[in-house]
C-alpha cells in the first residue's frame, strides 16, 4: 500500500464532510475522492480539499486505498460491502448497518479478506479521556439522558439507531455482563419512526441500564449517572461537570483534552493505524458495533411490542 494512504468518502453530507476534513489534515493520508449521488455536492466537498468528485462507485474505488462510509444508515452495509469486495478497509459511521444479518455479512467479508472495519461510536474516545473505561468495578445502574431538537440528520432511522445506540454501546463497554431483557416505550413522530424512546435493559449480574432519548425536544440535554458498588458518577456533558464519589480518579478536565475536543480525529487515526498494522485494532471493531446494533434492535422490538 502506498506510503500516503489515499482516502475516499462515500456520502457528501455533514458526516462525510467531517471525515473528508480529517483525511485532508491528518499526516500520512490524503483525501483522494468523494462519492455522492449528487455530483455537485461531491465536488463542493472534494475539490477544496484536493480530492476528486465521483458519481460511480467503480472508478471511485480505483482511486482510493481506504474508505469512509457516511451515507444514510439504510445503505451503510451496501457501500461497506462494495468497498470490502474491492479490497479496501472501511470506516463505517454508526450504525454499522440496520440489521444484524447485514452487519454480520460486512464483518464476515472483512474477515475473509483480512481487512479492517471500524465503526463510528466515537464517544468511547471521550469516555477513555475521562478515565471511565479504566474503572475495575462493574456498574450496577446506568441512567443516560440524550435530548436534542429536531434536525434533518439521520431521518432514515429511529432515534434508537440515531441517538440511543451511542449510550447502548457505552453501557456494553462498561460491563462484561450480557444483556438479558429490554423494555421500552416511545413516540412516533412526523418522520414515521420513533423520535422519542425510553428503555430499560437488564443485564446479567444485576446491572440495569435506563435510556431516555428524544430528537424532537425543545432544548439539548445530555447527562449520565453510573452507580458502582463503591460510589457513583454523574456527568453533565453540556455543562462539562463531573461528580465522582467512587475511589477511582477521573479527569475532571477531560473536556479540555485533545481527545475529547476532537474524538473523530482519534477514531480515524486509530482506524488508519490499524490499517497500517501499527495498532492491533480501531477504537470500535465490527464485532463491537454489531453488539450495539443488536441491543438497539432489541429496544426497537420492545417499543413495537409496547405499542
């Protein structure tokens, strides 16, 4: 593979723009190409950053060494599989797919070719910057609140796959226990999907996690409370306040760390390092992304059953 990796981005929307910017700034990689069904959007993103715009996937894949998939979630798997079939490692924005079957197909295609697949659950980077992932105890309770006003982003999936999946992934990261049951209730909005959802997931060993998300709220709110046997941690993400009564030291100034200021950079860097063989894995692997997706779909099923 070339000394400077040629990166390509599929999808010229907001997240595609974020990834294109990272590839244009990071050392050892160049933004080579942007693919979008709207060639004018691809050109607006690619040309100022030194890349080329494409409308067809075959010539796009010939122009790149690694690929970010930042298209609507419903076609994540299609684009990831096309890139993997062409021998290109892939970074897929979350969710990795919209069904476990699709996601497993992506994972298997990568494994068969020895290619790296990373997924964009970037908030793990912030948790690590806090020191939260280094706590040796298992949590007994987690409560996560994530509300935001309406936007046009990710309208092809529910608020569970759009928002809650972040906190589901974090819950799975904090415990070695397996989820056992999921219950939920919510509200379907004008999008025809669940725009608000509340869920309770019980895990083995007595761990309970509660999630509350809305993408039609009047104001942004984001907070988390995690109870351990030795104490509890409360995080106000918007106010950047952290209360810790456990005996374990956390970084109260985590928000000022380079990782927390730009978690996408850390996530993309880890993907590129794994591709080059300089790191054993990206921040989030395909297997981990599938676990988060599987739990998110279980929550959606619970919402459907609750009516």
